């Protein structure tokens, strides 16, 4: 495995060029909140185009992200299961996530974050991954970066349609239909998609689990915009998603113990390791997560004299219902003061214990921005108003709470000479509980000729406690916002051949982190069951490292792309920040094999992984994926994709399984 890492690094270093992420003349939207040439932004951005998504054949966004420098994925099973994604070691709790300008982070979650596990590539047209602290532009939750998804858009005038169909291992089927229209006044797009799979056992087969955990999802999205005679542009976009996923419980009692007499006190019962299974299929029906997400945004773009305005009003809602049904001991209830009564006659398996809990998160947001020339540069100012609410009911109690945020931001961009662009950003968020929270960012791009760009970005960030961390059974209203400082520096060079190479060094320092503290007593749960609440962590948690990216055509027609990420996370006040591999490698090759036939091979590897939270070792791994693509003509392409080609056995999260070798056939057609 070490030799694989060294060999890959040598190959990247030998490439005569390119960054996997952006071309120097490409237009970036997220970096400055308005269209900016890539060579003029100091931010580090990775752009995924519709063509790149189509070539991958991937249906899971999480799987696709594993090949991107600086991005890590930790899943609890296959597509449809909970997935953690990290940018330079900062988890999704610290990453702003948007779909067509709609904030899709979950206000009802333990942390306000986006679960990438149920996100498919169906209907996605473009992805921008903005790395480094962006709180000065996007507010709380953008400490590690921002991911912006754009759904399908018209690429040319007229009415066009496309169809994607795929079937493969684990009885997986997916289909998507997209229709677009564009003329000189109107843009419209509609996508309908469906995916289902029997899946695998999320609880690792290594532990003897075999019960499959399926997933199904239906999703639709639309975009409609109209340019008026006055030149103003008005529009609306939105999406709807309904999904269901089976999952495995984190703790359960072994079904082999059905009918067994459990003796002793409740403490003995709970603490008996030989009858408590950390993770597995369970002893009765599947656990089910039903989720429904929908978002809607209306917008207007117009000018008043020399000032360009943008107005937006958006709403996002997510509803998660968890249902579990497991056999349990038949024991008498606890007394009012929490002391268990007589357990001497308890028999395991004589009752069925059902858990049914629902969480609803809602966000309403209004935003305005104005851009105008000022002196030798451009000024972008804006204001936002946001309401986030959490509604909880069911087996784990009820809650109904909301927080409000009013925000003002400004960014000034200018040139310091013909080869240097700078941006200075500042933002103040007035939180209904925490008052004013400020952040700043400085970004600079300096061009050494036409082919080399130096980038520098420095900023501060913050994350306000989530409603769950504040108001839930384990929450504490005394929590303070987390704070961070970010710095990254990079160089990118392009060659006449079209090849490119890029290197970026990064540093992130966070303080006042919020984590579950077994000794904390500031929550309602502690008054009943003793210490154990969300609390503030003293000290610093630091991420620092290096990203290397390259792409070139070698040996005539062999295209090679490589990405390597080194992350040093040894300084951590909060252990929850430590689960990042020290070395990540992604290497892919593409080569024409015959007329109309192209072959692709990719390898992803993680080395020097940190121990799991229980102290056991997390093994290094490498997996290979292969694909054959055949062009039938008439804008119709068929493909054969093989994931985990060598059938590697590995885990991304402790005791959670990953799919072995799996095969998929698909076809993409445009007409």
C-alpha cells in the first residue's frame, strides 16, 4: 500500500500539467458570489462539469466525491445511507451546501449539516466545491467550505430531451428524464428521476450480518426563468425528493437470546457485553428511515442605473421519520425517580419494543444583493434574513424551537496592477441568541504570465450551535459559537498541451468546538440520568496539509489524472475531528480502445488512517473502478461500469459494510 502511494505521487509529479478542478479561463460563481474568471479568484475551487459526471456513470454523489482532492467520505453502508463528507478534514457540520441557491443543510439535525448519502447525480448539471473558510460570504456553517449543486440547465437553444437508464448488482435500477428549452427570453428545465436498490447489509458481513438494507428515492427538479422587455430577469426553481432507506441499529440484543432469562439489575443487564451487540442486523424487522425534502426559490435580477440587484426568497423543509421494531426484555417500568425496580423475572424476547421518532427542519430565507463599480473595483453588498426551526415528536420527546439570523455582508474586488486581483470580504450575522458574529476573508490571485496563477486566501469563520445542540434533551443553551481561522496558498500552472498541475497548502484552526461530553451536566438529560450533554471543548483543533493535482495526455492518447491529499490532524482538542486519513490518493486513466470505445480505470486509496473511536486500528485500503463506454452515434452512449473491481474488503466507518465487486449497465441518450 505504501508503494502504491509513493508510485502515485511520483506519477503526479512527473505529469507535464493540470489541475483536476478548474481551467484558468473558466467562470466560477461561488467564489465571489458573482461570475468571476477562475484566473482572477484567490479561492481554491473544484468544478465538476455535466460531462465529467456523465463520464463517471456514478449514481452516488458521495462515491464521485472520493476522487476529488481534499474531499473525504465516510459512509455507513452503500447509496442511501448516512454519509459524512469532509473538506480538508472539516466535516459536513462546517460545510455550506446549496442546490440552485437553496440552503439544504438540515436545521433539525444534531448539527446543521447536509447528509450526502441520499444525494444522487440524477438531474445534477454542475457542482462547485469551494474550499477553505467562507463564513464572510456564506455565514455560519461555511468554516470548511461550500458545495454548490446546480441542476440541469439548457445548453443550447430549442427544445431538447435526455434519458438515462441503468441496472446492475443488488437489483439496482435507476432512470432519469430531462427536458430543457431555451430561446432569447426563456430558460426552462425539468428533471424526473427514480432509483431503487436491494442494497447490502449495512452492518458489516464480517460480523456475520446478511440482511440487506434497501433504498429507493424519487426526485424531481425544475428551473424556469424569463427575461422581461425591461431587461429584468425573474424566475423560480425547486426540487422535491421522497426516499426510504432501511438501516441497521447501532445497538441491539442478539436474537439467539430469545427466551433467555435475564437476571440481575438494570445496570448488570445493560453492561453485559456478551449479550449487547454493537452493530448488526437486529433480531426482528428492518429499521426504516423515511425522508421527504423539498425546496423552492423565487428570484429576480434587475438594474437601477449602474447598480445590479438580485432578490431571492427561498424555503426548505426536511422531514425524517425513524421507525425501529426490536424484541426486548419484558421488564417492569422504571420508578418515577429513574431507579429500576425488580428485574429478577425479566425474559428476553417476550415483547416487541417499538421506536418511532420524527424530526422536521424548516428554513425560510430572504436575500438581497447589489453589485456596482466603485473606484477601480467592484462592490458587492447584501443582506439576508433567515429563520430556522426544529420540530421533534415521538419516542424521544417533543420540541418546537426556532432561531433567527439577520446578516449583512460586503465584498470589494479590485486589481493591484494588471496581473493581481484581490477581494476583501466582511460579514456580520446577528443571531437571535448570540448577538453579533463577525467574519472576514482576504483572497488574492496573482498571474505569472498567462499560464501560472498564485492564490492566497485567509479568513475567519464561525459555527453557531444547532437547535438540537441548544434545545434537545442533551442540549445546553449556554453553548457559545465555534470560531476558526483559515489560511491556504496555492499555485497552478497550465501548459500549451492542455495539461495542468496544481499544489495547495492549507491550515485550519478551530476553537470552542461543540462535542458530546460524558462529564457535562448542563442539559435536561443530566438531571435524570447523570452527566452526559453537549458541551464546549477547550483548546485548539488544527488541520493542516497539502493537495496535489495533475492531469495530462501521455503516450499519445492516454489521459491521466491524479490527486493526492496529505492531512495532519494530530492536534485536536475534540476527538470527533480526528477521523481523517493522513494520505489520500486518487488516480484515473482514460484511453480510446477502438473506434467509438473508451476505457477508464480509477483507483482510490487511503493510507495511515487514524484509529477508530474505540482505539482499534482502521485498515488502509485501495479500490479500483473500471468503465467501458461505447458511442452508438446520434447522441447515444452505452456503458459498462464495474465498481470495486478487485473485490476489496474495507470499511469507511467502523463495522459498516461496503459493497464488493458490482456491475452496472447503462445508457444515456439525447434527442
